[in-house]
């Protein structure tokens, strides 16, 4: 039980670290590469790893209240602004994932293998999957942006 509480605590700390470090690197030249980075390029793989189930959980539980800036609330919303917010969330979670992985590795080196394993399970569901979900959403958003720009060009 202590390992679960510790893992959840580290996850929340990782979110904070992700927000802070992400804010610090947003104006760096390499950030552009991170904005367009994709771990998984094919929707088939997202389906295989169960990202659809994770998406359902986010949409139908208290998690839906977490980041209101990435909701498409109105038809005339600025899609580029929403995409930028998705990128911020995605990279923040990636930074959190790296942080929690380092903590898990440290605990593993100290011999706390079950704690390291528990941390990594929480890390996958609280940092990696949210990041992958944002990448999938950004690809969908890119299609909407292209479609909207084609109709405005006519």
C-alpha cells in the first residue's frame, strides 16, 4: 500500500516538474522538434496498446476536468491555440515520464524492485499514456487545421 501512495505522490510531483521544466524550455530552439515528435505514428498501434480505453477513462471520469484549455468547446475556436496547449500538456507529461523513470531506476538500484515496478506502472498510466493521447489528438487537430485552411482558401 505504501508503494502505491508513494507512486501516486511521485506522479503528482512529476506533473509539477513537467510544468516547470516545460515552461523553461518553451522558448528554446529545440522545442520545435519536440512539438512535432511522435512516438507512435500509426493509429493501429494506439489501438493495440489500448489507448482507446485510456481515452474513454479520461473522457468519462474526473480526469476530464484537469485541462480545460484543450477542449474544443465552440465551432470557431482557434485550433492552433488548442494544439499549442496540447503540445504543452504532451511535453509536460513526457518530462514527468522521464523524471519518474529516473526515480524508479534509483529505487531499483537500491534494491526496491517492487517499488520501482509500481512506480513504472503508475508512470505509464499517469504520464506516458496522457502524452500518447495528446499526440493522437494533435494528429487529429492537424487534420482539422488542414481542412479548415483548405476551405478558407476557396
